C-alpha cells in the first residue's frame, strides 16, 4: 500500500486539474485523492449519487462515513483535516503531494498532524497538455458554438443602416452591448456560455482585452473575440474575427491582409517538435517584412505586442504559450494562433483559429468565414 497520495481539496471551478482528474463538476470544495493509480472521491449526500453516474472516480466514499468515524473518535464537529486524517488512517497513508493551489490553512493543519507534505512544483498532470480525440472533439464543439456567435454578429452588422457616423438597427444605435447580447444568446442556444465576449470597435480594439462598449461606428474595424465554455464538457472554444460595416480604406485593407498573412505563416509553422517561439517568430517576420512597427508609447504599446497563441482546453489559457518560450510543441497539443496589429487612430485587427498539433500539417479545430468587409 502506498504511503503517499496525491491530495486535492478544492472545487472544480477553481481547480481545473481537479476537474480533469474527476471528470465532472462540483461547486463546493471536496476531498479527492489518487492512491497509486486509484482515484478516490469523498462526496456528501448532495453529490454522491451524481458522482456515481458522472465522475471518473474508481471509488466514491460518502463524507458522512468519515464524519461518523471522526465523531466516534471524540471530535464533535469534524473539519476537513479530520476527514482527511480518518481517511489517511484507513488507507495507511502518511504523506501527501498537493498542488501549489492547495489551501494554505489546511496544509498547515496537516503538517501539525505530522503528515509529510510535498508541494508539487509545476504541472500536476503534465499529460493534460496532450488532448485525446474526445477532448479535441469537445474543443471543436466549443468553436462550433463560437461560430454561431459570429453568425449572429454578422447578421446584425449587415442589417445595420449607415447614418452618418452611426450604425442604426431597428431604429436604435448599434452598440457593442447589443451585438454582445446577440452573440451570447446564440452561443447559449448552441450549448456554451460565452464569458466576457469582446466586441471592440475603433480604438477600443487596440486594447486586446477591452470588451468594448458604446456605439459601433461605420467604416471602423471591429474586433470580435468569442470564447464559449461548453456546458456539457467544460471545454472552451476560442476564435476571433475582425469586421468592418461599410467601406474599408486601403490602409485598413492592408492591415487586415497583413494579419491574415501572419496567421497563415504561423499556422504553417505549427508542427510537433517545432519550438513555440519559432511559431511566434513567423508572425513577427511577416509584420517586420511588411513594415508594421511594434513599440511602446507613453499611452501603451502599438503594433504586435502579445503572443501568437496559447494552449486551449479546460482552461481558456493553458500550456503551451506560443510566445517567447523556447520549448518544443508536442503532438496532440491544442493551440490558438492569433496574431494581431493595433494602432490607435487606425484601429485593431486580430484573427484567431484553433488547431491540434500533429507530426505534419496541424489539424483545424475551428472554422468560420474570413469575410470581414460587410
């Protein structure tokens, strides 16, 4: 019998490693362990029946059993440390490995009980970076959901009338908020929740994480970034398109064309064994060759000042990062590829898609039209 075990005490919303470990969602903190290869969950009566049906635990122990055992030992109101101690005695465990996010107050109490505690430095499950076919399918579904959101946004933008410096739909000014609501409604109907959807027009689009607010203007670039989390699986989609309602000028067309070329070049570089920073270098190469300068200014950076992409899965941003990190991409990893350019006064453009790394050409996990001038 192993003397040490991997220990979690958290909920699956805050701890995505725990969500990955147990295969279902629990919104209150609970005890979970891995003893050897055996996964054990401790659930109260509220969650026990659902855990039997939905979780990937090999064994599920009712929390009430541990409470009764602790009370029999003279502890009137058992706390989590008491439940863990009872379970450890039952399983003959003398120590635990815990993630960096493990609650500090509970860690101290376990040390006071003479348990040997080792805090894991880095990833709890390094293999989580490699996505199974089922996980890739779940991410593809997330992007199908995002695509439904883009279709809703495009419908509104096309239907909007241009009246001077306003876009008007159904007699009302078209705003970021109205378009975002339509996107969210479409995504929810498609099975996902699109948290913090970005609809940022004009100079608002020059701050890549600005959600956007207020009126959308004709002939301005509009960045729409949709990243829904699917209700059924917990996996995310993540796509970005840039639009313009009206008529683009040559400078805007050149900007969008440059971003499209940078994305195409970066996508072509994605392959197992290639370094992540080499993918990022492709985006920079295209922008440099086309004369798009990146620099810091007193009011913020301009040009291309973020990474080319990031891992995607149960977290919206997870390993690996396609930026300055010099590490090889692994077969099966899922990444976004999303170069962008941002210049106040001109606006911003970002184009984002999701692919799975293979030994050859990356496998597309997102699909939506690139038509942007509406």
